[in-house]
């Protein structure tokens, strides 16, 4: 893996580090993930990533179902 140098203003760096900390990842991993997502060659990769995130989310509908119209009102 190669090292690079980035220039960010202090506020952006601070907020980025806070975001990474809240999501239990390093700032380096956050930047790497954002670059990988931005340049991903697979057009379906975003869909796979989205489903992976959905699988990790600790929420449940508890069996409740919604109509399309109800979902679009949110």
C-alpha cells in the first residue's frame, strides 16, 4: 500500500476524525473507503455495499409492513 499526503483545513480534519470515531473506524480507513467507493469500476458494487450496510444495521420492522405510498411520505 502506498502512502500519500493530503491537505485539509483544520475544521474538515476535525469533523472527519469525529465522524470516523463515531463509526469506529480510523480516519485513514474512512478516506480509503471514500476513494474506493468513488472510483469503483463495478456499477453494481454500490448496491452490494448498500445491502451489506443494511445487514449490519441493528434495527427491525418487527414484522410490520408498509405500502409504497407510506414509504414515499417519509
